[in-house]
C-alpha cells in the first residue's frame, strides 16, 4: 500500500521561502511520477509541479515557474517542494501525489498541509 506522508508548511510573510516534504513508502517508486497540487478555499485542486522518480524531467504550473523547485531525495524516498518568493496567492492546502507511468490519474495522495502567505 502506497503511503505519502507530508511535512512542512505554515504561515509566513510575502517573499519568504518554505519547503514541503513528502515521504513515500509502500513500494519502489522507480516507475512513478511524483507531484504537488494545491487547493485554495473555494477553488479546485490545481497542479503545481511534478517530477519523475528518476529525476529526468520536471514540470511546473506557470504560476510557480521560476519560484518553486521540485526535487526528490532517493535515499530517503522523499519528494521536496522548495517554494521561494512566496505570494499571498500561493495560500492553499498543498497535497503531494503519485501515479505510475502510463497512468493519467493521480492514484495516491498525501494528507495535505496548509501554507498561508500574508502580505
């Protein structure tokens, strides 16, 4: 059973950096893509970033490109979202997710963690 356990987040001021971590367990993730999504109050859950476990490619939403970086720590089976230059519009509950290669739907989700950015 795949489990994704998130940590990090919190309340910060505009311009500050935060890091979110997602520890993955339950199987080998060599053939998986890991990602981050976020959901602001009253809005749909939206894609933020994704990376293959091999690290060959990373993709970002336009709204975070150049400010956020997704990476993976293979030794600790962890995916990290480094968020720099945070803005109030980044305020949301952030979720990590995983899906096997060739599968369109994100099959597994973390528990979510709140990020609040105040001006």
